[in-house]
């Protein structure tokens, strides 16, 4: 629950978020251009810094009680790290989708902007529903925890299967109800041809990105609910992670191949938070600080392993 969070904090948070989005699209990306790595790195640092500053404001402004405030700040940071690390998996999918549809580099930022804006609305509904279910039916944590453990183990052993966006049921549905042009029309999502509205391939890309985020939300929302049941903390940490995803994509899309063991690390993270949720049901709580240390350690080890251990074909 939110422990009496003032409505003004909710309003203030959303005003700030929409201001940053308007600043991003209306000022810094008003002119369509390919996002260079340097610019993406700067924006990645900006979003991470804003998340860290927000965590500092939690014990100072939102939860002034010293003990509660400290706990809530740690819950926010742990949830943010989990969501941000799991969002890296989205980047693999984004790369695949943009490559498959041959989307011009100049238009990728706009697609991700609207895709992430839609994800904010979609994930908000998931979070409020998830917290309500856990507060009303505590036994449901067993389902969430078991699902996360299962997902982590499956991710650890499954082989990569190339996805075919044309088989996406949502795309096939849209193609039935709305004609789609065969070529791109700059950065436009819709155009009029012969007095009839047509979607462009760029709109299909947006639809696929939205549907893929829906799938990822099924994993990530239960993961963060293993850390906190506070709607405000779960919601804000999730939003900050999603907003930083777009710049993170442009910052590391070109070097994702070097982090071969990152997916393995994410599998262990999911398994750990799922186990934490299951243990919590049986009154065995893993401290938030320990959870944060374990999660960060897993991610650091997977990244360092990717850098240090060379592929076998490279050895040959």
C-alpha cells in the first residue's frame, strides 16, 4: 500500500515526467536526426541521475520518518536496478525489430518515444492491479514467485529462436482492419491515399514494440513486486527505468554483442527475486540491502565475464 502518500506527490511526479518528455521530444529531438552514441550516453546519465536524486528525496520529502524513509529509498533503488537490468532484454528485441523492418536510424527515436509512452500507461495498469491482488489475496505471491523462478530457469537453458514479426498476432490483426503501405513515408505513422487512411510500416513497428513490452511486463512487474508492495515505490521505479530505456538503447545497441553472458545474469536475477518472493510468503524475509547487493553482483559478474571470457571461435 502507499501508506497515505499525498495526492500532490502523485501529481508532482507526473508533471515532472511529462515535462521531461516534452523537453526531450519538443526541444532536444524536435529536428529528426540519428541519435549519436555521445548524445545517448548523456541522456542515459541524465535519467540515471534523476532516478538517484528521486531516491534521495524519498526519505527527505515523501517518507519523513527516518526508518521508513530509508527502507522505502532502498526498495526504490532495488526495484529500479531490477527493472533497468531487465529492460536490457527489450533492447535485444528492439534491435531485431528495427533490423527486420529496416527502419531508418533517424526515425527510431520517434518510434521508441511513442512506444515507451504507451508502455507507461500499460505498465501502470499492471502495477495497480498486481498490488491490489497481492494486498487482497496474499497467497498469489506463490504464483508470482513460482512464475519468476520458472521464467529465470527457462531463460537460462533456452536457445535463441529468431522471432518473425510478421507472425505477431497484433500485427496480423491490424493488417486486416487497416491497409498498410508498402513503403515508408518519412517519420509518418499514417497517411491518406485515395481518400482512405493507411498505416505505414513505421506504425507496424510501433505496434510490435508495444506488444513486446506487454510480454516483458509479465516478467518485470512480478519481479518488482517481490521487492515492495508500495504502489508509489513500485510505480515510480518502473517509470524511471522505462524512461531511461530509450537512451540506453542508442547508447549500447552497437555493443550488445559483447555482453554474451548478460542474459544469463538476467536469468539468475529473475530466479533470485522469484525465490525471494516465495520465501517471503513463508515469513523468511531477505533484507532489501542484501537483495540489492546480490542483484548488482550478479549483473557485474555477468558483464565482466562477457568482457574477460572470449568466444571459442575467437580463441581459434
